[in-house]
C-alpha cells in the first residue's frame, strides 16, 4: 500500500464525513450525533456495531476469518473553543470546535476501515474500530475498558492510534520512549472565613491564601524538580467571590500536573497537597483544604516491537523521506490505558499543516496555529488521505504479522 492507494470513492466519502463532523462538534460526554454518524458508516462497510460502550463509545467489528485482531482507536469529542478559522464548514455549534483534530482522526479511521473492507481478500483476522468518547477530559478510555471493552469484543493483538499536529501535511512522525506525558488533574477547595472587606481582621481570606499557593506552587517545578526532568504544573482555573466588598468563604482552583513517569507525577501531586495545606495552616483556615482527582492518565509509552512494525509499514507506504522523528510532548491523552496488561499499543503523529502555512511559519511571517487554538485548521486535502493510508497500512501490517 502506498500513499496514493486510497480509492477516490473512499476518499470522497471520508472527506464528506470530515466536513460534517467539523461543522457539528460535540463536547466530552455529549457525543450523541458524532457516535451515531460513525456507527452508520461502520455498518455501511460491513461492521457489526455496538454503541453506548463506556458512555457514547462506539465499537465496530469487521470479522474476516482466522487471524490477529487489530484495534483502531479514534476520538469523538471536541473542545469548548469558539472557532475563528473562517472556514466555510466552520462549527455551527456555539462555543464548541474540533480544535484538536478529532474530526480528522475519526474520518481517517472510517476511511481506513472502508479501505480494508474493500481488500478483504488480502488479509484475514478481525478489525475493531473504537470511537472513544471523552478523550479531552481523559476519562473515556478508562470508561470503555471498565465497561468490558476487551472482555466483550476480544483482547486485540495491537491497538493503533494517530494524532494530528503542526507538522507538514502528508508526513507522519514516530518517536521513542514516552511520546506524551502522563497527567493528573486536581480540583482544590480552600476554606476561609467570609466577612466584610472593610474588616479583614475578622475574616480568613481564601483569595490571599489561593494567590500565595499559586505562586508557591511554581517552586515545585523550579526548585524541587531536577532541571533535566520534564514536569509541568499549571493552575488553569482560580475562582473566588462575587463582589469587591465581600471576603468569600472559599476559593477554588483547578490544576494539572504533567510528567513523563508515574513516579514524578506522584511526587509532584504530593508536593501540591503539601504546599496548599501549609498555606492554609499558615493562614489559620477553619478547615483543611479538599483535593479531588478529576482525571489521571499514564505516560504514553509504546510497545517497541509493534511501533517498529508500524514505522516500517509507513516508510514503505510514504517513503522514508516522509516519515520523521517525534521528540515527545508534554501534551497528554488517555490512549495509554489501552495498553493494560501488556496489550501492545502503537501511536504516531500525523502532519496537518499545509505547505503555504508551514513556509510562512518557518519564515516568521505568520504564526502556526497549534492544537486547541481557535485558528487550528488541518490541511484536510493532504492530511486526510495521509491519515487513511497511515492507519490502513499499519493495520494491514499487524494483520499480516502478529507482533511479539
């Protein structure tokens, strides 16, 4: 299979699907329309489809005799971002946008399944296409597994996924070691004692405590983490009070921790709790702070033999000059959960940036919108056929050679 092997009918159908998905984004946990649209396409190409797996998850099964089982994972959800691309097919859903490329991944997965269904005489085994909900809040993969994904549909011999990024469209990138960081998302409640702004001595001000905690938390990375160790700690949300003349009872923070090892994640989360508790104790809070883990993901580490198998398939499909390296990223996702109990997983990066935009960014004449930006717009004309080819070629390689 080469990069030009996508039949025109398959590509046209996948493009129509992509345009529809992009125009109708749905947020995490609300992917009803998206799931139904994917299910309909999978049925059309011969899959037995089950819905509502771990939420709005979709599982399509294409059985084709005895052989390996390969699972193709895509994501269904969009982001709470207001689109500013100016595209004719821009989001019609106020406050929601496919700003991370999940629409591209889903259209490519559907296209790859259609391509594989059309060449069933060349392979044997089973293809699972899994449309995962709630990737953006890092809960969907665990929910599907908890709902019996492997028990109900079979444990795959390999699980494959791709994710677009600001690299030249028509290329794919592979990495070694952790490809993405693991993360922990925490909600924190700081309890103070409310009062009149004109009599602060009668209150315990949670705003001041929260502000001090936010500043002190920066030292967990700068002074408690080795410079060579990549750790990111971000307080992304801080809310307290409603009026200038009222000291509130509480302040709420949401923060994320990212690192490339589970040990580092555990150490930094413990430091976050220590710092916040200490600030509360120093200020005489009436109650201890509350900590709630909202989500947790493991560092994304591939199965080495399967990853090498997939890279060779991509080099044959695209040519070695269009297969590049990936240094890893402190972005995070929950795909690593599918590697439970040693199930082999492989993951690669799909280029999504058009040539003109890439050239302008390299020349410094225009910024390059990245994932999660309201201006993020994949070069679908080149990225979609490459995504179909990359996924189909990887799946075929697994079906032809069971990884060790």
